[in-house]
C-alpha cells in the first residue's frame, strides 16, 4: 500500500484538526448509448472526476461577519440540507477530500476515514473531533483552538446533501487567524456490505485465524510450513514487526516467534527464496533473515546497507530480487540472489521517463524472465526489459489521469499477454489490459465495487484472480475471459467490531498469497492472518 495516510497526513491533521421534439427548428437526435466495449475504447478518464463535489461554499468575500469555519460561515443556499436526516451517521465511513485547486494540482485531494460512535463522538483517522453536530438537517464537524503564537485555528466539515442513508457530500475549510487557508469539498461513504451479500459465497470459508498482537498487519509469505506476517507501526496500536506462524494445523495457526527492531518498525512487504527471508523495511531497505530454522528467523544483514532507504515492496523471480523503494529516491533496486542469503546489488533503476516533479514512486512489481512490470503510482504501469540489469529499457506504459497504479498480476490467455491492474484511491478498481504489444497497451475490461473501497493486492492462479479488497474482503474472479471478469466467490473479512476499524481508509483485507498448497492466505489489518481453502 501507499505509505499510510495517517503518517502522510500527519502535518495536515496537526494543522487541520489542531489547527430529448417537434417544431420548425431542426431537432438533434439523442446519441445512442455506447456499449461497454465502446466505453473501454474511450480515453481512460481516471477513477474520479476533478470537480467540486458539493454546492456549498465557505463565505470568504467579507459578506459575513461569522467566524471562519463556523456553520454560519458557509453558504448552504444551494444545498439540500433536509436530505441529511436520511444519513445513517453511525460507524465507519471512508472519506474523499478534493481541494478547490484540483484543476491546477491533481494531487490536491486525499483519502481518509471518519468513525461515528453511538455516544456522539466522531474520529477522523483515529483522532477525536472536538465538536460534532449531526442530525436534524445538520452535519457539522469541527475542531478549534489557539496556536502558541496566539493565532486561532479552526477546521470544519459541513454537510450539503445526503444520497440515501450511506453517502454524504459537503464542504471543508481550514482557517488560521480568521482566514480560510484551505478550501475543499468532500464525499463520504458508509462502510457496509453490498446489497444482498452475506459473510461468504462460492465455497470460500474460513479455516483458521492467527491474531497479530501489535501494529497493523500488512503482508504475508508462506514457505517452509510457516506463514511469515509483517506489520506496520501505528501510533494507536504499537510497533510493527515480523510474526511467524506454524501451519502444522491450519485450523489453528500457532504464533511461534515475534521479532521487533527498535527504531525500525514499518515493515510492509515480505518474500522468501530458499532459506532466506526478505523483509521490506521503511528505514533500512531489505532485511535478510536466515530461515534454516523456519520457526526462528535469524537476522543476517540489511541491504544495500548504506544508510536510510524506504523499501516498500518486494518480488523474487528466479535469481533476481526486486525491491521497490519510495525514498529517499523513487527507484527499483535489482539484486542478484543466486546465493539467497547474500543479495548482491546490481542496479538502482530510476526510470528516466517518469516526471520527477510528480508525486510518484515504484509501488509494486512482478517479473517474468526478462520482463519487469512496475506499478509506478502516478506514472501508471511500466513494462520494462531487464535482460541487462545495468541497462533497463522501458518497452511500454499504461497510465490514466490522477493514476494511483498500485498492484497487478500478469498472465497469458489464448496467446495474449494480459495484465490485471489495480489502483488505490477513491473509485480505484480493476483494469484489464492487453499488453501483448507493450508499445500499444489496450484497456479491454474492468471490474469495480463501491467507490469508497479500494483493492490492495492480488494473486493470479490459472484463470482465477484473487483480490484482497480492503473493507470488501477477499474477492475471487473467473478471468478465463479476461474482457469479462466474473466474481465467483467472496469472504467478508471486515467486521465493524474488530479493533482499529474505521481509523483509516486502508482497512480490511490487505495482503494475500496463494502458494499452491490448496490454501489462500490473507492478512487483514485488524484480524491478522486468515486461512481459506482454495475455492
């Protein structure tokens, strides 16, 4: 996943929350409704539209004497505030904030979460909102105070319109010293099961579950009869680390080892080769462990080992290890792991075609022989020739406006090379791409659920595509006809009563492996390790 927004939004939160005729004239006939195939041939317009989401506005022209950020300082004359009574403002919502400057800066947006408690308290990304008034045609959330220099701050949400019981739109403003320093509109979606869905379908049933005691579970790898789960540090739930589960009895995976390193506790990816386990550290790059004794990984070294490096994800193909790094420089590190315990750095690839001024970095990757496929966030999906690791050549690319290309898997179907690509944003969904000719990538299919819930990871096994789909749990698609992905099974891993629910947009089924042993291994941010039989 992209670096947790609780971390990325911390400075903002600190300021925002603390701070169709007849007649003589010719009549034009209505255009026929385009078919799905015709729609796909259109230019990809992205996951959401860069426009204001609500008809309200903060009053900033001096026509109001009301204090910035108070309810009276918003123009709600074009709003349907009576509709707000239908909103079921209880439990978790995902939140999309779009700045009024979105046309000038397509990064002027964010995704996060709201949680409404039964006792009236409200939390934004886990942090308490000081003032909350919801009901009787009102939706107002605000926090205010005074900075050390004496300036007053206030940050507020006001509802404009509800669409049924589960969606609301409105305005947001951040004020400092009585002036509006940031203006935006928002949309929020209540986290709930899709109509008609139960806990599971298609024979996907829970076999076993292993709790992750601390941090936020993020990824899993299965080898040597054990499941290796990594977790992220979280200010509310403690440090991240490595958890090792013995799988001798999959109905009851047994936690046999926990490893934590002080000052190094943001571990987002894990992979293994032979007797070596690789962990993506947000501080020290790739951590290498000896798993000759699978139940007790022994730390060997950090590579490349020359200072700070945020290794975000990992992928091993044959004798190559690829590590996608977000910082200090967005690059893909290529290692030779012929000797699995002694990775040798071959290259740090920073694709020259990617605009360095755009907020982008290599997020995830897979490889097949000489082809490396990299999800490069705003730059989309890159198709690279890595036959010579010292001279990486870009063969093609697929991107879309405001891209958040996050994960993918690649397979061959009736002689065509197909990539299944997923973003991680509001409205993000599965795109099916024909990449047989890398220089002419074609979008041929799509699959999506609700806009407020994103895909995180995926696995492709034959003609089955497995998705870890955050709050919509595990989804299994029949992709034997890639143009028409068909859902054949699901399991709802997300339960509102679990710890940490509603504290972040990235909540629920997150990591996944289908190693070919007859089981599907999933990690859920709150529940930890979940084991299912392959349906």
